[in-house]
């Protein structure tokens, strides 16, 4: 039968009271020598009972509390050995454990608050980004429907603008679906060996007109490469998407009449790809957040992006694609000195002197 601490305390108190009562009753009736002996035995018995009382009331309860803490910890962390349950200094041990647990819980609360703020910002940004093309398309369509006297030329013009707004809406939804799939790990990267130099030249041709509108010069560094180019092992279509996003951003936010340089540098078993523009740069406080969905450094950039047809998800998608290739996008920027975004891709492995070819799934 397991007694509670209160029951044990009552029993021990009764024993102490009984011993002291017996001492008070017998003491005057005994000779001096026997009286001293009885008093000594009584004091020792009281000391032992008081020690057991403290043991039952304090140390046992503290160990019970600590066992409860250990039970909580086992749910969150790996199982701890029972030999740690009865170490010395239980009060200090319990205090340290409570402080440690409180610190972890506070960190979790702070992280949940941060995620809640990001969630609210994301919902506000999504509603704003979706609202813009929807309202534009609605305006053009309702203008045609409400005015029967609209001539054929104006009708076609308004329908074309409505179609353009709906295309922007479709692109935004597709980007949202893509980033959702990337975050969930649904999209798998199919890696193959391909020439990175040729891919960059193809992207330059695709973005040539956009660069010409701002009189931006596109350059590849170094100017000369080996005959076979630079081979990397990655998902070509996804890396193409990343480079288009990075170069397109460099064109839009770089200096007008400036330069955008893509540098390809061999670094051990990998190739380092960097995209540099000579724009105004990104302030330090924004550099850690530019890969967040819909994050804008300022409102003017948000307007520029919408006018240029951007969804605000390009860098976020690029970040997930690069991370799926076991790499990381890094940003280097100084105000007035431009911005550089870079990441690495592995070279293809060699087997018996020949390149490994064929598609492989990145797990």
C-alpha cells in the first residue's frame, strides 16, 4: 500500500509527539544517568523521524515532480535512463529542468507567433495579387457588356486586355501550385548531364528583348569556355527556371543602361553560378527575406513587378528548386554596388573515364 505524503507526515508527527510526551513523563521519574540516556535516545529518535519527514514531504515529492517532467520529456525527446531520476540536489535539478523547458516552450511560442505573422502577410499578399488581374479583367469585360455602342476595334482591344489579365492570373495560380508542390516534396527533380554554358546562352536569347527595353547588356563570364562547355548534373528545366528568374530580376531591378553578368566558375566537384547586377543593391535588413513569397522591398518594386508580369514568387520558387538540388542560394549586396545571387550545382560523376548519362531522380 502506497501512503500519501500527508499521511506519512501525520504518522511521523504523531510518533515525534509520542516520544516527546514519554520523555516528559519519564524524565522526572528516572535517575540522572538513566534520564540523560533516555533524553539522548529520544533526541536521536526525533532527529531520525524529522529527517524521514523531510524526506517524505520534500525529496519524495520533488522526485515525483521530476518523474512527471521526465515523462513529458520522453514524449518530446529520446527516452532517458531511470538512473538519472534520483541524482543529488533535486531542487537545483528541478529548477534547471523547469528553466530549460520554459526556454524551449518560449522559443516554440515565438516561432508560432512569427509563423502567424507570415501567414497573415501571405494571405493579405495573395488576396491583393489575385485581386489586381481579376478586377482588371472584370472592368474590361463589363465595359463591353454594358455599352452596346462599343466599336469592333475597341471591343477587341478590351478583350485582349482582359485576356492578358487572365493570363497573368493563370500564371500566378500556376506559380502558387508549383511552390506548394515544391514545399510538400511532390515535385521530383530529374537530373541529367547538360551544358550549362549553352543553357545560359539560350536564356540570354529569350530575355534579349526585355534587356533591350532597359538598355541592359547581358554578359557571360569568363568569355571563353572549354569546347564541351561546363557540364552539370541537375534538372535542366528546373535550373532553366531558376536562371530565368534570377536574370529577369537582375534586368528589372538593376541599373538602367547597366550590365547583368552571369559567372560560371569551377569549384572542386561543383560549378558555382552567380548572377550579378549593378543596381542600387538591397539593404541588409531585407536580404534574409527576399526569398519569401510576395515579399517586396518597397511598393515601387511591387508596381514594377506587376507591370512586367511578375508574380512575386520567382525567388521563392528558385530557392526551393535549388534546395531540392542540395544547394543554397546566397545573396551578396551592398547599397550602390549592386546585387549578386549565387548557388552551386554538382559536376557529373565519372565512371571508367566516361560520363554518367541518362536521367536520375533526385531523392
